[in-house]
């Protein structure tokens, strides 16, 4: 057994991998073992599995196919390995990732230590403000489903040069997938959803990064999302033609030519961000793309549906979770106006929920008076019935259930939280 494989299978490394998988939670695979049950499963099976891996006899189970609807129609195929296989894959990643990092491009930002989507956006803004305002947006067609496995394993070999580890990685690529129709072989691709896939995708697309660097092009890449910035339309046309041809010939990947296009910053959507030119500052800035804002609004609408069961406290906790995650992702951007509008609409919908839960005039009058409304106005408003939107926007309910009252109940203001996070990003 090779030294590298022993390092992967060491107790310290596998314990760290187990903790990482447990922290990420996630669904179980085809064997039905959940992350919560994983500890007991490992106690009863790990020593046998480790010996099988050492003898190259271990056979990973197929991944479970999950189809995620895409906003533009169609589906994204996710492959969920078993919890045990996720631990083993994570153990592999923890050992070989440091070997890969020195070879990766400075302009690659996805699924790498100390790198983020925000860094990719900042770099793209730098290009735009340097005058590179023609964008070649490259779309790889179902990248994770179409990776040529032999080509990928050749690149893996160039880095790690270890037969035992390469054999195990190849077994994961060949493990197959379980669909509602039954078992399917996987002759192409690396399942999106496995712990190995992000690292393998970076190994594959590092070849593209090197080619773009050799050509002296300015680009950013986050996983399979790549954009190239050039100074003129003529350059953009030339780059799009030659780079897409190179990708298909040299990497054996499919380029979606209906989505690969040349665009200007104002029309670009990259990693959920849009871009605009600030006329006062005379520079390009980012903001959440309108489609990203619409998706955020739809999620908040789902959580504030008055037919959704649950207490107001529970709903506020769920709203806060979504708000913090969304704002943290887009905090670099300019979005005060959007946040103020969403804040106001969110408070209105929460007032509707409260009004509905009070149900009858007597309870509504009591609730309004408890929140400081004079008895006369509380009684009059309580008789307005179930005209929810009207009551929430045109009555003393708006004064009673104010921003301050909702804040005491725990609601995080989108605007206030954005202002706080945005200030930290600018520091």
C-alpha cells in the first residue's frame, strides 16, 4: 500500500473527514444510511472497508440521482453518494488538495481554500474598470455530466502519481447511478454532489486556465462558470471562436453555443450578480441581478404565506436564516433601494399573518391595545374584518406592528443587516 493511500486512510485524516461530512449534513445514499446513523455504521464496518481499500477490492455503491429543476427549464442532475463514500471522498480531497493547489491558476476561485465568489466578482470589476468592457461568457454544456474520464484521470496522474489512489478515484467515477428506472453506468462525468467532484472539476478546467493565461487573456473562473474580458468587440469575437474550439478539441468538453455569447457588462449575469456603471463615481459596480432579487422575493413570499402553518416566531427564524444567507452572499454589491423595498413588503406580510392569527374582532382589539393603540381606534380597526392587505397598510395595525416591534420579536431587517455587512466588505 502506497504512502499516499496510508495517509488518506489514517485515523486523523478520516476522523476529520467524518466531522466535515457530519457538519454538512445532507441526504443519505442508496444504502439508506443517514448522516445521523453514520457513526454507528463506521464503528461496525470501517476496519473491513479500510482493508478492502488497501487491497483495491473496495467497490463504491452507485450514487443516488436527484433532479433539481433549473430556472430556465430542464433539470440539473445531482448524484448523492452514500454517507460512507462521502467520508472516503472527503478523506481523499483533504490529502490531495494541497498537492493540487500550487498548480492551480490565480484566477480560479471556486471550491478552493481561502477563495470565494466575492473574489471572482472583485476581479471582474477590476477588469471592467481597466477598460476591458467586452465580455465573452462561456457556458459548458452539462459540464459535470460530460467530463471525459480518461482525460481527467490522466491529469490526476500527472499530479499525484499514485496508482492506489488513482484506482480508488476511478472507481468513484465508474460507480454508476441509481435512477427511478434502475442502475445506469457512468462512462462520462463526475457526479455533481460528491465531495470529490469540485476538486476534479478544478483539475480538469485548470487546463483551460493555463491556456487562457498563455494567451494573455483576462478571465475569472468559478467552477465551470468562466468569463473573459477584452477591450473590443472584434477581440471578443476572435476569442470566443478560438477558445470554444480549443475547449472542444483539447478537453473533449461540450460548449453550449446557444448560451455562450458576447455581451456588455450591463447585460451580464455572473454568479448571480449584475453590473452597472456608477455615473458619479465613474466606475463599474456590482449588484444582485434582477433574477436573483426576484428569486429572493419569491422565497420570502413562501415563508410569509398566511396559509403556511407555524408560529410567527418560527417563521421569523426561517426568514432570518434566508435573509442572512442571501445578504452575506451579495453584501459586496450596491442594493440599498432593493433592500428597503423588500423590508417594507416583508413587514406588511408579517402584519397580515398576525392579523389572521388574531382571527376574531375581540382578539384583534386586545392585540392592538396591548401594542399601544388607543381603545377607540383598536375597536374600530378590529371590525375591518379580513381585508388583510388593506388593514396591514392603511390602519393602525401598521403603527402597532412597527419595525421596532418586529425587531423585538427577532426579525432581522434586510436593510440594516445589509448596511452592516456592506460596511465590513468595504473595510
